[in-house]
């Protein structure tokens, strides 16, 4: 090596660019799409519907637990798999009567969820 010559990239100082921590991203995704309360210890039923149309009060805690187990049973906790399961549990219908909302727009569809 000639005196005063510097070879670029010869030092092992690392880079300035921030390295992406993929393990924390994967862990956050896993937590987001996982069942954090499998035994429903912190579950609160906030629904007070008493009409025949909404049968929320007839749904037992054991039934809710089974539904959640079926929803979160995917090993990878994949968002797409959960979206597909939700799509199977809902029915999208067109609006029969067009009534304006306060902002002047009307609803285009309504969604019914069933278990």
C-alpha cells in the first residue's frame, strides 16, 4: 500500500443507515392478530339490545369463546385468513330506500353480521 492511500470500505465501523428489526415487526403482527384473552377473563358484554332483531343477550359466554377459538385458530394468525372468516359471517345488501344523511350523502349498502 502506498503511503497516503486509503482503501474505501476497509474499516469495519458499520453503517449509518438504521437497520430494520424484522423480528419486532413480526412479533407486533403476531400480537395484533392473536387471541390475547383466550379464556375471556377481561371480556365485557356492552350490548344491551333487548329486541328480537338483535339477539345479543342470548349469546352465552361459552358460545363467544368457541367463536373466538375458531377465529384465532390459524397458526400464523394471518390477517387474510381472518378477513375471509369475517366475510363468511356477514351479508352485504343494497339499500332499498334512499334517505339522505345530515351531510347530504345517502348510504350505498348495509351489512348484516351473523354467527
